[in-house]
């Protein structure tokens, strides 16, 4: 075991997998709400899952793991300077 933080690519991969799982559950809820002849309280539960899961999936996908630096913390350069990776050809 190590105390090292997961790499950024590992963190992104975990968030992508969690997003796909949540959206798959949403599709299942949507299909069940339409296709299953269930009483209205059960259908409303499926509809609520289909409506709320995209929000939860996006919030979870955008949440960084604890200890990883935010993109804004990486550099503190002059705001008027164009970053090297964004310079136009010939400038």
C-alpha cells in the first residue's frame, strides 16, 4: 500500500466509469417507467430516477478526487500573456 495520490488519468477514468454506470441506470429507469405496467407510485419512482440521475452523474463526473490540484492552481502567470500551448502559428 502507498500513500501516493492517484494520477489524474486514473481519477478521470474512475469518474468516466461512474458516469456511464449512472447513465445506464437512467436508461433502465426510463424503459421501466414506459414499458412496465406498474402502479403510478412505482412509475413515478422510475421517472424520478430518469430525471435526477443525469444531474447526479454530471456532478459526480466533474468532482475531482481529494488531494488533486485544481486546473486553476497549476500556473499563476500573467493574465495578459497568451499561454505557449495556445499561441497562433506565425506569432
